[in-house]
C-alpha cells in the first residue's frame, strides 16, 4: 500500500511535491492537481523535502538511503546528488535539511550525529570547529518539584536558568577554552571560568599524572566538571539575590 511520507510546497505555492514510500517524488500543479513529474533516484524512504528560499524551481530531498538530491522541478531533472558515506559504517540516513536564507548553502543532519554543510567557497571558516561537539547538559537527568516544574537533578534549577553549558566531546571531556567561548553567553568569560582540556592529579601511587578533567572525581565521587557547574550555579544565584531578583524556582529538599 502506497503512503505519502512527506509533502512540501515550492516557495511561491505553484507546485506541491510529495514523497511516497515507493521512493518516488511527485510534482503536482497546486491549482489543477495535475501530475507534472515523477522524480526517481532515492532507494529508501524520503522524509526531507525543502524548497529553495527564493528560486521556485529548486527543491532539495533527502532520505534514509543517505542520498541528498537537488532537483529542478520545472524540468523534472536532477541538478546534483550527494551520498552520505561514513567510513567504516556504511551510509548515514539523512534526517533533516535546511537552506540558508541566501540560498547559497544548506545544512543536513544524519543518523550518526553529524552536521553536513554544503555550499560555495572554502571551508576555512569552519576549520576551528571540533569534530565532536556536545553540550555537557545534553543527557543530564531531570526531576520535577512539588509544583510539577522540571528541574535539573544536580543543581535543582530550571534548565533554562542554568549557566551556559560547556562544550564537550562524545566522551564528555571538555574542549579547550578557545572552543568554550563559541558558546553563547561564554564569549567574554575569564579563563578560570572555562574548562581546560587536561589537568594534573595524584594517582594512588603518589605520582602526578595528566588526566582529562571531565574524568576526574572529588571526594564525593562527583566529577570535577559537575563540581565546577555547581559552583557556577551558586555564583549565579548569589548574583541574582544581590541584584534584588528572586529565584523563580527555589531548590526543593
């Protein structure tokens, strides 16, 4: 049984594009309902259809087959095709795509957590970005207080009131300070407010060894990173109190 998996309108609503689970894209006249083109190329289901921001001829499609197509829907032809091959892991399904406002670039995300950037020009602007970027708060547990408000479990604060998060790699190790300043709200922080990549700690044999700070723990088995987050939260709370503001969600015991 055929099913429509995605629908999109071109930028000026002259045509409607549908993706069907037989992997075909169909282009329809939005006024008469006439089928204008059937576009073939995908070999798995398509869940991404994105119209160009101002050129009504151009539509982008992407799907679970790892293919990204740029189509000319006036002519019913393929302009360009990209395949998201991941070394050693096969292809990555593409989950979402968006054009930039100027229509010169588009970005995609895939099933392996990658951000793919396509466009004109060189990639030097992006070379300063680490290969792996996560916020340390991405997978932190949440709780609910007596009023059923959501709070961060460790700090007992509403997540949107917490200090800006730190950038970490896939293992939770913080990136160097120059990357931490890429986080909105941390652009002008002092060095001591940013997490260094490595620290030095004494091991059980009395030797001082270099260790990733995100893996260190204090006497309460709390990671050094979590401890610094707790201290930053305390400083922020004190600053708000000194400025005469009240905390919207006081900690719950």
